[in-house]
């Protein structure tokens, strides 16, 4: 069914009656007095009366919830069922209920959790709210309805089960939302900030239905003209509304229940009839309708009597006045509608802005602060309400400022940007700004103030951070020795640091705002000014420019400046500033000139010639009469000059004691300059007097580790300039002299070392010659003296065998064979030892050797041996090396022969020979690898493998003397290579040797 169009009929009738000359004021007054109940005295306990005395003002959390509570934003007044009920309680409790407005139901509940308010104007008892609320007895029960658009109405009433899967708007944070989520999980709930938002979403098809009570939907349908909405059905959910008391005030809960019991039922019913029966049938359900209707009938009867005596003109006047009334009523209705829309927009803007509202009464005491005051500004509301601003514990405001602000408010003047600090609810000190305007009623009577507040802590902290940052940057720029400034892209100077101003001898006001090239830094050099203009033009295009410029001071002193101009871009890449920076490089340039002269004039000379050239150029550079380089004697008390220069020519070296000289001071303290009066400073130094010296400058000459080697000194018969730039230059010359003196000392030490080395080499050569002679004698002894007994043994064994051919037993013959084999083996050992000795003494004649050809020769020779096995050869490409061909052939013969010998027991021997390039300890080499599939060996014995007479297999299995691998190692090592091997028992062995690789 469609919602009825409801009009405030009693209010309209009263406006109508006001136009007639006959009024019922007296009659209405009598009727009102007859119908008003008398206030009844309450019987509260002493404890309750004491509690009420301690809490004369109770803060009530309020938000828009027709018909329970509505707020007139123009006057700040409140109306509604809850407001009228609170008035009944207020009369009996003797306290004042102070409204604190919130933008939404959720904000209001947050407010009582945070103890911003003490009581909620309306609440529904749910288990979740018992943690922070206590609930007196309900004062009203509302039935909730399902609201839909008229075009979606069906033939029968809707139920919540039929809305499953559809989008349903509901008041956010309400008990109804909580219950629907628990009992009807199939609904797609769309929580809304208030009922108007929910109904607006429904009217514009953003949701399928809305669930709220009939009183509120009727209010908004009339107010907003949502004529396309209708009641679709009942939810079956009724809610008993009560006041929500903060959980830690059980005393107030008991007082509310006790007071509710004392209020007459007739008074409660009148309040309920006034606000909850509006939408049923019409104004006749309102109890006030009847006495208004009676008055109206009386008025009509009186009017009819008057009409009988009035003429037609009076009737026409009445008709005219009635038409005017209708026009005025239509206009008032339109104004009222516009006003409510403006209030809604204003409320939304307020909640979305960073500001909050406050109100003060005629005594400038705070009576209301919107919920945003705590949420946005963390303001402790309990400190504000009921107090003037000058009674608050404000910080950051001087007594004079507060006195002026109080006078402004007491004069009822508007104010803006009143800034102060206060300790906020989070315990931190916050900055706030407040604006206010006085409020006057229709008679011009001052009613208080309304205004806005804002938390500007972040802004103030940012401003302070910017100020601190600017001060730090200014301090940093002013403390640097560089010249730093700031220009706009056209070259106008905006800033300059203290160093640059002091250098130019100008005040900041004299240079800021002028083109950079017209400032005192450039006014004496037209060429530098033009260079600067071109540099600014290039930097304006985004290029970083650097150039050298000269500047001559007012005293005529020439300075060289290293100038750079750097562009600064914004986020779009546009050049917005230019940063000029300059460094005085005069001393550096002078040092570079001195260094260039030093290098050019001493680059091709060494030793004493270098020192002679050095003192000459030092004397010329500083234009002095005397210059010398001296060396400190080992005793540390005397100086002996190595080169000296006097009046434009070399002079004879000399020696002198350090005691009582400026050189002693300089060696103790570092580079020293006495620009004048040197003889007065050292009156006992006779040499200075003989030179007629006036000035002195010197620097110590040090070596590695800071050891003092000597000194470099210049002396003149006229004053030297008092310029600290001279000391770095002479120190540079002293450093170069120290390097040369160290080189000379090292050269002397090298010569001495070479002489000693040559002497030792000669001695070792003589010793080696004697050792070789002894070794040759030993070799001859082995070859002659040891072989003779072996020949005798072999000869006599042969004679014994021939002579006793028929008389020796088999055992005797076996013994003779053993003796013969032992003698032959002894001969082989002697031959191997002699060969090993010869290899160690033989000269190595290195020539280019093709290892491929040499290996083939070795293989061909070994193939002729009778016991050679069948072999599968795998031979890679071998390099050409620089080696002794004979010795390397012996290496290959030994290694390949061993591979064949130890693979003899295989059905087919497999021998792989290859070479690869490598590097060992930073030196290039060739590594030759020879691998077989023979019997191998245990790697734990690899250390014995290349030793003399070392064998890892028995002579009965494999013949040999144990000399071959020792010879291999000796030959390879004499070529600068190395040898090693890898193997596993019965799985073959791999032998490696390396030879240097010629790059």
C-alpha cells in the first residue's frame, strides 16, 4: 500500500487562526492548564540526591533519527519523542540534559565508549552493547517494516525470507543490522549512515528494499518527497527503545527507572501519540487534534455569526486574505523544504571536512561540540562543555592574547584564526585553530556563538619542520668555504651565502634582485661577465655549466674562481632555479703552476743533478737569495747540505748545528714561515746575520713512515709575503725532494747489495766447480771401481758353471743363477745412478721441439721390444715447446715405456696421450697427460713415486730399477716444470708433466 501523505495539520491550523481577528489564545491556555499534569515530588534516597547534586549536567549523545530525535540546525534546538521524554525526566530529576550531536549512529556509540557523553537518547538492548552500556526500562516500542518501490509491489505482503539474495539497506551500527546478519544470513545487507541515505538508495534503485520503522519512513517521505516508496510487508521484528547509560554509572540507570515509574501514564501516552501515531490514519489520532478542532468549530460558529452582519466587501476581503494565506503557506512549505535540503547538505559537508562545529551560549560557555571534535581533533570534550575558552587549560597563548580574545567575544564580535594548544585525548599536545561568529535572535538579542574548529597539528609541525630545515640549510651554506647562491632562470640573484658576500665585501641587499653579472663579483672583468651570461643561458636550457673565471679585488689582488651553474627542475622537468657555486682556486692554481715547473725542469734529471735543479727553481719561484736542501746527520743534531743556491748561482755545500736555528723550530713543528725579522727572532745565529737575512721559510723532508730525512729552506734579505699559500708549495717541493733522496738512498743500498751479491755468486761458483769435480771423480769411481768386482763375480760364476757341469746339484745351479741375476741387477742400478747423476750435471740446451714427432719416434722404438703388448693408441695434438730434445725424449720414453710395461697383463693396452694449456702461479704452461689401463697403484704411496730406487711393484712382476721416474722429475724440473700422478689399484694410472708455455 502507498504511504499516506502526511502534513503537519495542527501547525497549519494555528497559522490560519493567527490571521483572523478573533483568537483562541485564552481558550487554549485554559485547556492547556486543565490538561497539564502536575509535577510530582520524587522520593529519592539521600545517596541519590547527593549523586544528582554532583552531576547537575548530563551529556546526551544525539543523532538524527526521526521521529525519536530531530535537530533544527538553524536554531540548534532538538525535537522528537526522545527529547520530550527527556524533558519529563529532567523536570523530576532536577538536572540538565546537554545534547552532544554526532553525524551517525556509529559515531555516537564511539562517543559513549570514549566517555564523551554519559547517556544515549535511544538504544536497543543487545548483548554486544552490554560491555559499555546499561539499559533502563524501555520508553517506546517500534515495529519495523519492509519498504520497497511501488513498481515492485507484489500481490501479497513481503517477508524477510523472500528477500534472500537481494540487496537490503539498513541503518549501519544498529541493533537491527546485527539481528538481520545473525538471523537472515542470506540477505545482502547495505549498511547506510542514516535512514535518509537508506531510503534514497531505495528510491533510486541502488538497493531492492529497506528495513526501518514506519515512523521514520513516514517522516522522510514527507520531508524529501520520496513518493515512489511503499510498505511491502512486516518484518515481525519489534524493538523496544530505551536510554543507553554509560556502563560505569549504575546510579543513573536506577534513577531513570525510578523516575519512569513516577511519570503518569497519561503524560507518556501523550508523547507517544504526538510522535508515533502520525502515519496511521490522519491528524485525528493526535490527542491535540480534538481541542484544536473544538476551538476551530467555536471559531467557525463565531465567524458565521459575524458573517450575518458583515457585508459582501468583508467576504471579499476574507477571500483575498485566504488566497494570500495559501500563497504564504506554499511559499513557507517550499522554504522549509529548501532549508531541510540545505541542512542535509551542510551536515554531509561538515562530516566530510576536517572541521567540526561548536556552540556557545550567551555567557560564551560551550554547550555543544560535534562528534568530529573528538574523532578529528582528539579534543577532550569533558574539558570544554560548560566552560568559556579562557577557563580552559590552553597553551601557546600569552595572557595578552587571551585578554584580547575575551574582549572580542564579550563585545560580540566575530573572530578568525584564534590559534592555541591543548593536551588532547591521546595525551599529546595538539595545535588547534578556531573561527566564530556571534548569533542574534529576531529581536537582536545576543544568544551566543557558533563556530568551527580544526586540528592543525600536522600543519604546524610541518611549518616548524620547514623552518628548522631552512635554518639548517642556511647554517650549512653559511659555514661552507664555497660561494653558493640561488638564481631564477633569467639570472637574477635570489640568495647568496655569507662566504660569497664577505669575499665581495657587499651586503646581501646590494646583490639580491640584481642580474648576477652586474654584482660586485664580476664588475671589474668584462670578459668574465660575458662568459657568465653565456653560462646562464646554457644552464637555463638544462645544462650544467662549469668554467674558470678571474676576479680582482679592490686591493688589486687577482683570484681565480672555479664556477659551476647547476639547473634545478620541477616534477615536469622545467628549469625553475639555477644554483651558482664558486670555489677560490687561486692557491691551487699557484700550486699547479709550481708543480708544472717542478715537473718540467726536473723530469729528466736524477740524484745530485735533480737537487741542484730543485734549489734553483725554488729560489727562482720565491725570488729569494738563498735556497738549499740539507740532510740530517745520523746524530740528529747537524745538517749537511746536499745542494745550495746563493744569489742566482750554485754555491759550496756546508754543514751547521741545528741548535738555536729556525731549522730546529721547523723540524719540530712542520712547514714554517717567518716573513720578517728573522735575525731578531734568533739573535744568536751568526750565519743569519752574515746573510743579512730578513725572512725564512722551510719544510721538513720526510720519507716513508714519516721519518725526517732532511729539510728544504729558502732565506731572503727582504720580507716574504704573509701568504699561507707559500707553505703548501714549498711542502710540495719538499715532498718531491724526499722521494728523490729516498731513491738515492735506495740506489746506494742497491749498489752495495749488488756488490755483495756478486761476491757471493763468485764464491758459490767456485764451490760449485769444486763439487762438480768431486762428482765427476765419484762417477769415475762408481764406473771403474764398482764395476770390476761385479765383472769378477759374473766371470767366476760362469767358470764355475762350465767346470762343474756334471757335478752341481739343481739347488747349486739355482744359487748360481741368483748370484748372476743379482750381479746384473747391481750393474743396472749403477748405470741408473750414473745416468741420474749425469742428468743433474748436464747442460740444458733448449731448442724448439715438436712433441708430436718426438713422441712418434719413442713409440716406434718401444714397438721393437719383444714383450710389447697389443696397444690401442689415442693421441691428441701435442704442442711445440722450447726444451732440450734429448732430455725430453728420455722423459717421454720413460713415461710411455712404463705405461706399456704396467699394461702388459691386459688383453689390449689402452694408452691416451694429450696436452692442454693452463696456468700455474700466474705462469702459462703446457700440461702433457699420459694415461693407461694398467695395474695402477695406491695413492697413499704417491709421495714415494718419483724418488730414487722407489718401486711400488715387485721385481718379479715388473722389471726395473726405480730410477726412471726420478730422472723424469729431474729433467722436468730443470726445464721449469712439474710432475705428478693419479691412479687407482687395477684401474690404470695417469702421469702428468708440465713445460713452460712461450706466450
